């Protein structure tokens, strides 16, 4: 199968076209700023009827909040965008709540949701790189670049990104789906794993499928990618065809794996993830072949 996929809408967490990333706070547009305010992994949002919104205000002190750190993200059209981390234990202002990213999906504008994913990764990186990993000296923000630099040994640390591949294996009219022990009850998804040093993405697909379920695959084709801020991954999805082997799940990672026909599909992942988009697309491909 040679599946060429053209997305009809952006994947969740993908940066909107109207967003211009920036690091330095210069030439900032004069629109009302957007504030992506986090306490640990939860975003500060205001609720009005059934919708949620991130704060829009000219200055953060108007929200009467303390801050541990703050970064300029860039601008969305004419709106400057900032991310801020609050100390643990701070109480949200009246009318506001602290919610996880999965909880706000579909309840805030798509571009705000994508920027929230970017914001939390930058805050997590900044928090975990206050000290040099080589000599333990305190680091400084590097001007005009998204990086922290050690003034003692010169080590520069950039935001961490962990590439991971996802493989949906097809055997004629069936899909190989598996479940990890930490999945919600009854849910199955495509196989996935992190890229090892020195590997190509295609080599990672071959290795992961063999390690996790004992199968060999062929016809590996790129599908799409998605930023995944849990905590700092880039998910790169592929389709592939079954070559040979019997399903033998690795019990340290896979609780169950099996072939599913379209008439017996299990519970599938949420539409927030690229895995669901991948599965839905291949299902549509199979259904199209049958007509």
C-alpha cells in the first residue's frame, strides 16, 4: 500500500499558520497579549458558559498572579503570546480554573490549544535547565535564541525534543492494534516507540514492530507528524504492510496485540492524537478499496 495523505485540517498541537515564533521581545505587535499560564502541567483558563479561554490582558499583574518564569513565544496575528509558570499552591483568580491539556481539547480555539502545547514544553525545558549538565554552574538565558548557556563552560542547552515513530501495520483488510498496560480499559492503538541514536525513522519502525510483537513489515510510508507535549515528543506516523511472523507480544511493553477486522474494532484512541487520525485514514482506505 502506498498511502499518500493530505490533511484536511491541522492536527492538534500543530502550530497555526498565523503564528510567528519569536524569542526576543522586540517589535512586538500592539494587539492584546495572550497569556498561557501554567501551574505544573495545568493551564489557567476562564470559563464562560460551555467555552474556555486563555487570559487576554495587556499586563499579567492585572491577574494578580506571581510568576516563577516567563517567556515570549511570538505573535498570533497581532497578538503577542507569552507563557508563564506559577508557583505551586497559588490560587487561581476568581472565575478561573487550572486544567490539563487533554481536558481543554475542543473547548478552546485550535490555535490557542496548539500554543498551549508549545508553551508547556518551553516552561518544562527552562525549569529543568537552570543548572549546567556538565559543570553544575547556574545557566543564563541566551539572548536572541531559545537556549540556556553556561557562563562557566559554555555548554548551550536547547529545548529537548524526543522523536518517536508510530506504525500502523495492515494485513489485507485487517489492522494490527495493541494495548499498553497503562491504556484506558479496552483501548487499542498503533505501535509506537522512540528513535534510538543512529537510527533512521524507517529502521526504528522495523525494530519496534519486531521487538514489540515479533512481526516483520514492508512498504513503510510516511503519514504525518504531530508535536506531542507529554512531555516533549514529536510523533511521526507511518503506515506499513505485514511481511511475515506470528504475533508475540513483548510482555514488558504490550499487554495484548491482535489483528482486527473493520467489523470488530476495539475502543480507539481519542481524536486528540495522531494515532486516531492514522487509524481512521487507513480504515477509510480499506473501505474505499471495497467499493
